[in-house]
């Protein structure tokens, strides 16, 4: 007598999820050809004794026929064959009385046969019968029997199959229940094998993986975080129990998918980092040509796409596209995520090739999209055909009606229906459509769980729809509802950039500025933080009301402040809690190292998997340390007397620690500016943001191109405007006169950050004493008030012993010769010989990057006489040009100099800055301040090589620069050419 026993066979299914569908792999145990073992032969002898030889012969014939048809079905896939097999198995079962040992085996095979036919036909009656026969097999198997775990396994998988067709949660609950029994029995029956084989029993990884996938499926239906937590636990158990070196295809991939699903729900970056790492491991362990390899690349690409939507890092979207392209090569018919990935990258880069590719892929999808398909809204955007959006609304309505209350996808259905109504309203102007859009957006918000990562974007949609209706009806409560929606979105959990957009829309500055530190979070490299801050500078410049100074300090120079925070001495904590202080110092040091690492120079499409895994390991470790740092901050702030540990300073603290020899002038020229009671408020009635932007653009154009002859008069007139509209009202309000020159610090924001306020005045033939700012004050600049306070305190406590390193590059390889640098540094070297200053000159090939970095750490003064470059596209790659290459700003920021005092940058563009990051002050002079120097002399644009030495002879920083400027003006006169010679030089710090 021949019946079948089970061997594992693999099936692939895709989890149905609107956003970032993942290919999920499960291993099911199904019937295949084999013969009875000794237990079955004993059962056959018992059957003969009970029924007689004739009945046994009939039973044998039925089983043999069923087995033959099953074999042929496995070879041909012909449904008629599996139908014949079922018929013969049914005949065999009907001939058996209850209670026989052979009944569980036959019921089990009959259940598997019905499952086979269900997989071919989709007939729900077949899966119902499969469940019934598997249930009978389980119930008739004695407790403790070695086959019981496998029979529980296939019963659970049958329930899972029916759940995927019906969405009935009772089915998935049954499946999970039976798989729990499977786990218990597997552990019980294979305990001896596990103990004798430390790597674990070979069945356990499969069982763990299947149970994890069941929880993952239930999470997709219920949205319960406990379910996805259990899914991760069991998938992790599957990975850990898989023998070393085993081809762990389903476990790593499914674990990555579970982490991605939890990230989409909570927005926790650690989850998406882990997901990417596990998908990379799945690809690494999958042999070339394997059928599952395309789905592994798809899953990895989707995870990178998810992280891009949170981080905005272009490398993530590049890698997503690269992996999606690899998957498409195996499935040329198309890929759902590829056009979206191209479109998202186009939104960031503006590369027309990306949008062309996106359109091409979308058009292919449009042509193959049947009427009523879920992608009709996308087709409407391509074609503008109202019939498409009408069909989309109809389809979305059906989706809402057919999705049960409490289903995790219901908020998505409401949101999609709201989107479709909004699109039609924007095309037709029908107010009924915008009313319906608002109603469905409200429903989406109400059915989205608190803490869901998508909640902020759904509040944005609701706020936008209220605003759209107000624009047509002018119904004022819609404005109030819009603001309320934006506020709730900003306060909800989710991507910081999305929440920041919400808060910015309602001008809630306290919340918006606090979110800036999340937009540029410590888990990102400094490159990425600066990129994410693009477009947010106007918010800081518009800070208003009584807390304006604190908001400005919190939101301006954010990256510099973060770096300074990681380096802040914590002496008090070291005394009170040395072990906690030690942990904090180690984490801060590691976090700084990760944050200042360079962006990879390997294009994503060309990076090897090994290199990509290494980079991902760095990113994951960076995220983990950022999380640990935040946890340590909370732990420290919970201690007595440490509640304000490394908190942004209060205005009273800032004002109490400033130098007494001059005021700090902070500018607010934003359209939403308002007055302050304290500090002194000086209104600039005749100067607006638009005027500042126009003046900044025209002055930059004139001065950078050095149009001395053609446009000299026009340039001077513009400096006259800067004097009359900006500087003169300040000097008058302060009561300053030419009889006594004061010290002053400029802290400009917005476009004023790129204007030479120290040079505002009337020059040329119209010049008279008292007509320029330098007649009244000695000017310095500071990035923030806190920076000046820190430099002032450092100046009063630091050692005054001085040593100087001079760096001279008159003939830098590949660059234009600047011979006056030799004159400049040799003159300074000679000057120092008559003092107590120990000076070292590094010239030509002696001035290498490593040598310079080593020497500046041992000396308090540094003087660079060389070429300088402000990199427009990568500001952190701006730098000073040495003999063997550029000493970049990022590398300067990494330096921690024991006793820094003064840095003189006699090079071009060392305080020019990045126009897209006006509030971050990203230039070489600021980098020197970040490295610890108390004062820095830099240049706002290119300088004259001939007159550079004149500005380097005196070494008393601000006063020295002021003196040198006056000497050059006396020497060259007040003409336009002379004006452009001295204007670039500025002093930063104290």
C-alpha cells in the first residue's frame, strides 16, 4: 500500500499593501511521492485484520490510483489529474471506519490534495474542504505523535490561505493558534535532537519563519503593533536558529519586511536600518539565478525608498532605483515602484532624464491599466481624462465599503478617496467634491491610530483641503480648521520634515524651531543635515515675539551648535556621576566621528554589495548611537540639578555673559517681524526682505566679478543704500558719534548674512568723515550670540602663551601663482623674531594636509596665505588649497585644538558662505570658530594678492584688522578700486 508523506516545498506570495509592497516568502509542507514507513505497514496489517483482505485490496487500489494521479499532476499541472486523485482519496477515506491509525495519514493527504486544487482554481470550497480534512488529521493523531507538528503546520497554512482570500481575521487567528501548537510540539519532540546538535533542529527555522509571517499578515489586517512585534521576534528566532552557512532565504528577507512594516507604522529609524541590513544579507546568501533573487532586490529597493522618504538622502533613492532596476531585468514586464522612484528623485534633483524615465514607465502602466483599476488616479494625472478620475472615485468608494471597520487599510482607503475627490475638485471647481474630500480626509485622520507615522501627512491633506475650500468660499472657520489640522500634524509622530512643514504653515515658531533639530538629526552626517536644512533658513530669520532671541539661538547654526554640544566639558557631571559621564563622553565622541564622516564617493549604481553593506553598517551604528545619546540626555536631565543639561540657553543667560565693550546687532527683516521689549528693538522702517534679497544679489554679482571700471559707481551707490537704510538707523538709535568709536558685533540673518555691513557708507568723491560705519565702530561678526559668549569666556580663561604656524603656498600645483604670499609670511616670520612668539613657517611642499593638521594642534595661532575655495555645490568641501590638495571644511571641523586663539585666513572666499544655508554660516571662518579659535579673520570674496600682506602685519584681531584697513585706505585713497581691495576682510569672534 502506497500513500504520501510530506516534504517541504516552497511557495512565494506578495503581501498586499498599498505602500511599498514586499515579496514575502513562506515554506509550506505539501504532499509528494514516498512510501509508508514501518508505522504505516503496521497500520496496514491492523487494517487487514479488521476489514478483511478484500476490503484491504480495495483500499490499496484506491490509494495507488490517487498516488498515480497525484504524481502526474505534479508533472503536468493538469487540474483533471488532481481532481481524480481527490476522488480516489475520498473513496479510500469513505471505506475506513473511525479510529483507525491510518485515518490521519489519509485525511492529511486528502487535505493536501484539496490545497493543490485550490491553488490552481481559487475555489473557496476546496480550501474549506482542505481545512476540514486537516482538522480531522489533527484530531485523530494521538498527543505526542511525531507527525502531529507537521499536521498542525499544514492546518495552519490552510487557514492562512483562506484568510488571504477572505480577509476573515478568524482564519488568521486559527492559523496562529495552530502554529503555536506546532512550535510547542516541535520543541517537545525534537528537544533531544536540539541538545545533540547545538545549531538547532532543521525544522525549527521553518516553523519560526511561518509563525512570524502569520503575525505579519495579521498586522497588515489589524495594525496591532503587538502583532508586528511578535512577527519580528519569530523571524529573528528563525534567523538565529538557522545553521551557520545555511542558505537562509526566507528568514532574512521576511525579517527585513517586518522591520520595514514597523518603520512605516512608527517611523523609528532603527527599524528601517535593520530592514536594509537584513535584505542585504538575504541577497548576499541567495545564489545567482535563484528564482527569489528579484524579489530580494525589490524588497531592498523598497526599504531604501522608505528611508529616503524619511531622510531625504539622495544616496538612498539612488540605491532604491538601482535595486529596482536589477529586479526589473529579471521581470521585463515592469515594476510598480520604479516610476515612483524616478519621480521622487526628479523632485529632489530636477534631472529631466529622471522624469522622462518616470513618464515612460507610467505610460506603460497607463496603457495596461484596466478600467476600474486602483491606479486610475495616476492615469488621470497623466491624461487629464475626467472619466479616469470618475472611475477612480467609484473604485475608491468600493474599497471603502468593502473594508471592514477596524481594518488597518481603512485609513488608506479614506485617504485615497479624499485624494480623488480633491483632484476632481481642482479640475472642475465643484464644491460638493471638496466637501466630500474634507469628509473622507477627516475619516482617514479619525481611523489612523495615535502615533502612526503617516498621521502627520493625513493632517496635512485635511489642512490643505480646508484651505482649498476657503480660497473658493472665503468661509473663515475653514482657515481656523486648517490651522488646527496643521498644528495637530506638527505635534504628531512622523517624519520631522513633514511635521516641520505643518508647523511652518501655521507660523508656530516654538514648535517649528524645535523640530529643526529633528530635521537635521544627530543620526545624520553633517552633509545630510545641511542638505535637509535647505529651504528652512527663512523660518529662523522670521523669529518674532518675546522669545525671539532664544528661538534664533536654537534654530541658527544648528549643526555648529550640535558639534559644540558634543564637545562641551561636563565637569559637574563627572564629579556627581562619573560612570554616567564616562558613558556620555564615549557616545558623544563616537557620534561626532560618525557625523563628520565623508559622503561616499562611490556612485550607488556602481557600488558592490560588500561596499553597500559596509556603508549600511555605518549608517545603522550611527542611528544606534544617536538613539543612545538621546536616552543618555534624558537620563542625565532626570537627575537632581541637571534638568537643563545641554539645553539651549535662556535669553537671560545669554545676555549676562556677553562682552561689555560693545553691543550685538541681530537682524530680523522677515515679513512677519514684530517688536521686542528686551533687548533694544530698532525698527528699519525703510528696509524690507525683498530689498535685502535684491541688494544681496546685485552686490554679490558686482563684487565677485570685480567690475571696478564699468560698475564702480553703481557699487558705491549700493553701499550708500546699505548705510542709509540699515546701518545709520542703528547707529542713531545707539547714540554713537565719530568722537568715540565703539566695538560692535554684527549677527545678520537671511540675505544680510552675505552683505558687508562693516563697509556700509559713502565712498569715492562724495566721502566725508562720518559717512561710513567704520568712522563710528570697530566691526566684528558672530554666527550666534552664544558663539560670542563662548569666545568671550574662553578669552578670559585661556592661557596667553602664543605660538604661531605660518602656511604659505605661492605656487600651489595646478593653480595660479600668488607670489605675494611668500612676502607676506616671510615678513610675519621676521616680525615674530623680535617677540616671544615661537613661529614655524611651512612653505611649498612642506605645507601638506597632514603636516598642517598636526602643527595647528600644537600652536595657538595659525596664518594661512594660500588659495581658498567656497564650493557652491558641496559647501563642506570648501577649503584651503595646500601643496597636496584641499584641506576641506569638514576636515577642519574635526580638529580639536588644545589652546586655539587666532586664525588668519589670507585666502579668497573664506567667509563667503552658502546662499542656500544663510542661517548655518557654512564657511571656512566659521569652521575655524567650530575648531575652537577665539577669533578668525577671513574674506567674504576674492582678494587682491598685492595688498594681502598689509592686512597681516598686526595681530590684535579686530582692532588690528581695523587698523590695517585704515592704512590701506590712506595708501590707496577712496577710489572704487581701493574700496574693492579692503572690503572683503572681516573679523569673526572675540
